[in-house]
């Protein structure tokens, strides 16, 4: 007899392209459908409970349905959901961001990370009067035309990675390898048409890749010396690595920063922040057009304000605790794999980790692609059988939340041990 997820998926394929509303949500033969979530767990329509290490791809720093956040949003619902005129809460949120993020002199509140990165790129071009943007190969900045770019046969020029976009637009994006400072410096010093560099300060969309020592500070030096706008895409790392994000964590002050995900613990809210001289270019005072019906809506703004308040109230307990939890999990998985004699690399930082089934150091997209994708796929399904959900792609990142418990970690390590033994047996 088919389970309920299979039946729902069959219905979905007749009315939703591929049966899902985002590509990563599909995996064969069909994805499970969720009915509810609380804390570190998700419950499916078939009443199966998973320990969740996807956590909304990093958004759910406080876990699913954090009680005080949900209660706060319920109160706001009684006061209205959308006005399309300003509210004081928008001002309070912008003031709060300026108080905790040194680079956030001004803020425009948005809905999604895609909007934020697209606006940041537009600001960089307007400020410099130049067209080209440098992207680090493997970093993801949303599904807009300037982000959907892959490397061409030439050294730096990009080409479209999606039908429906054009190579003419993609050619305005230049690509270099992550963690390769010499190539980036060479590119910037030998061209006069570069408006900005956009980077995930910790890359979380080619698996997890950590910046090498001094890499980010060198990028800041090179961009400052050459009048190039530096954009930190902190859609993932914002509020997750520290309350001030990666810019605080690494002590780097970019020109523009984008936020989303953990900023609202799963509610659709985003922000583009930066220097006043750049941010004032936005309309209506400036000539850089950006607009949105839902930007600054009271539900999302309330979620962001309450999330930040909770993070501040948790104080010194929050980030050390989730880092210890993640370190315990990573150390345990490493011990299991060593005992099994498998080739592996685990990258981790703060509450983020990813296992690569390769013995090579993973420091950019090229080395990430050396991982055994077939073995990773088998591991994913074996973990599902043991009630553990991780992102279904080698090129995503696993996330620990504040509400993952010691019992969750013990059960997860037991599951990884059993799953990896099955994977090894199949490979042998």
C-alpha cells in the first residue's frame, strides 16, 4: 500500500512542476511531505518523526516553532498583516541592525535573500558606474540572472547556467575559485570594469567550505585598494555564526551585507545593509530602483525583531552551546568513519558542517566535486531509514540548532554508525 507522501506527490506532479516548489526538495522516488515541526524534529504526513539537520537550510537557528517567537507572531496577527505604508517596527529593526552590525549604517528591509543580493549588485554598479561583478565559483546568491552563472572555457568569463537566461547577461559576471586570492587579485588589478565582488564569507552552497586564514581580509584589502565594492552575502551566515554574522566573526567590514534566513528564524524577511553613501542611492532619494509590496510587512518584521531579541536574551549561552553540539557531532562522525576505514573530509564551523566522501581537502568547488556522490546518495537514504534528515545533496550544508539535544546527537551518531556500515558494505 502506498504511503500518504507518495499519494500526495502523485497529486502534486499534476499541478506543480516536478511536484515541488524548489528543485532541492525533490529526490527519487518522491520526497516525504511534512505535517508539522517542533524543536529539532519534523513530523511527516505518515506520522514519521525525523531529527532535522537541514533546519530550513540554516534559517531555523532556534528550531521549529520556537514557543516565544510563535506567541509573539500570534499577537501581531491580531493587529494586521499588511499595510503598504510604513510602520515604526521597520524603523526599530533598522536601528537594531545598525546597533549590532558595524557595516549596517543604513538598511532596506526586503522579503528574500534573492531580492537582497540582486539589490546589492545593483547598488555596486550604480556606485561605481561599472558593469562587471566578480562571483566566487560555487557560491550561490539566488536564482536571478546575475547569479545563475557558471564558468565558460575562458579564464574568468561566465555563461548562463539556466535556460531562459542569456549568455549576454551572464557575461557580466566573472568567476574565480574560492580561496584563490592570487587569481582574484590578478583579475581585479588587470581590469577597469569591475563594480563589485560578491561572496559567501563561508561558502554553504558547494557543501560547506571554510575561508582560508587571511582570505577574507585579503579580499577586503584588494577591493579597497581598487575602488571595488565588497558584498558579503550573509543570507546563510548572518546571525548564525554570531549575532553580527560573519563580518563580526571574522572582523571584516564589507561595503554591503545581505541577510535573510536566521534573521527571522524561518519567516520570509531579508535585508540589504551597508554604507550610507551606497544605501542612499536607493529610490526614491536615489536612482537605483527597488520596490516590493510585501517588504517590511509587520509579520516578518515582528519575527525578525523577536528573533534578534531572543538571540540577545540567550546571550553567551547561545553560540558556544550550538558550537559544542556541532563539534560533538562532527567528532563522533569522524571517529565512526575512521573506524570503518572510509575516505572522508568533514568541514565545520560554528553550527554548520558537511561530510565529503573524499580524502582530499575541500577548499573550493573543484575539490568539493571530488567527493563520491553515489556514496553520499546512499548515505542520505540510509540516514532517512534511521529517522535522520540531512539536505539531500552533497553540495548543501547541515545545520545544528539551539534546540538540538544531547539525546538527538546520541541518536544521530548511532544512526550515522549504522548507515555508514551499510554504505561501506555496499561499496565493498
